[in-house]
């Protein structure tokens, strides 16, 4: 693919102002204000590392600071670093999908009677639960204007609502937005969560966990992302074991995982690990014990 000067300059500007994480297929320049009100945690600045126990409850988003008229919005939260298949590029996992959020510059609240409201139900919030020893996962929260007549595209019907956690794996934010004619996001923000438990399934020792958790991965990601954003796929480059293969498995522009998520999954240990963490969450178990 060739880049003309006119394409390249906006791309560079987008990197500088990016409010979604490096390598996420949807880049956004406007910052979204998100709060976890239950614990008074705000997601700021973009890219901040948060403690999982502080973000167990559903986040709330604020409308555009300058908005004077009320609009209807859709909010998404997506983990871009899920290992669905060992050794393969990381895929997205849908943590939250909430249509029918209504308001202007204030806290947006659910309103099933809002203008442009839809019967789509969305996907309830599940908190970040990266596997132990997997390095930091990057979570993107995106706000879209909800267009008149919005419905969930048929190829994504498995996430409205998701029957189980596996239906959320292999999500494709850019593909969904295109299929649903959402246009560009209004605003976005991202944060990171890392599970520093030792990946042994056994005892949890916080001192040794620190030693084993991806010592150099995040530095590599930051360094390469500024040069490659826009051309690299959703491959996570932050895990200690697979960082070399992950960063070389890039694809141009569009995410590699454009298909419906369920079809691309196999019974690999990666899926099992991802699901294991999620099923613990869904069962109400606090696996993260320091
Ligand atoms: C947050 O919500 C949980 C569960 O609803 C509750 O147990 C906890 O006390 C709340 N924390 C604060 C600071 O309100
Ligand atoms: C409803 O959808 C139309 C067309 O997409 C858009 O122009 C309008 O702003 C939306 N109204 C609200 C309240 O979001």
C-alpha cells in the first residue's frame, strides 16, 4: 500500500492525539471522559494503568463538553489484547456495549425512549480480567452517535446480547461501526490493567509475580507503535512469550480478524485461559487476590 503525503500527515496527527491505544484499528482524537463512579476513579490520562478492583462496576461516560443539544449515543469497551489462539495475533474482546445513552455534556444515561432509540439490548459490562502473567491488556472505550434506525448488524447478532463470554471474543470494532453505519467515534479513551499473579494456577505470591510479569514488553510496544500505527494489526506485542511473533504478524490497515468471532476460535489453551478468567468473573469470584 502506498501512502500519499495527504494521507500520511493526518495519520501522524492522529497518532499524536490518539485517545485509543496504539495498534487499535480505530483511532480517535477527541478525549472521552469516563468515570467509575462507584470508586470515584476517572480514566485519565488516556493510557493510565488502573487496578482491577477499582473498576468492577459499570463505567459512565460524559457527553461532549461543548454539546448544547441532547443526542443518543452508543458506548463500547473493547480489550484489544486477548489471546484466542496461542501464537496468533491478539484479538478483541467486547467488555461492554450499551446503546440508548442519552444526554448532552452531562453524564449520559440510559433512555429507552430517547430519539433514535433502538431495541438492541447490548452487552452488559464485564470488568477487565487479563490472565495471570499475560502482561498489561489495553482497554478502549469509544462513544458513537447513535444514528436513526440503528440496529445490530446481523453478522454481529451473537453479541446482542452475548449468550456467554465466548461470544464476546473476536469482536471487530471497526467492522461493527462500518456495518452499522456509525461513522467515526465522537470520542474515546483507553486504559490498561495487568494481572500480576503468577501463571501457575497455584499460590498467589505478589513478590514473585512482579518478577514474572512481562518485564520489557510494554516498552517495546510504545516504541514501535508511533511508527506503525495504522499499518499494524491488532497483534498484542506486550506478552513476554510471543512478542516477537506478535509484532511481525501485522496486516495493512484493516484488522486481521474481520470475521465473526465465534468462527475463528479453536479449542486452544489461549481461549481456555481467556474464558477461565471471564467465567470466574461471571461467577462472582474474586480471582485477583494479592
Ligand atoms: C461499590 O459497589 C460494590 C458492589 O455494589 C459495593 O460492595 C461497594 O461498597 C461499593 N463501593 C463504594 C466505594 O461505593
Ligand atoms: C438521530 O439520528 C440522526 C441521523 O443519524 C442524527 O442526525 C441525529 O442527531 C440523531 N438524534 C439524536 C438525538 O441523537
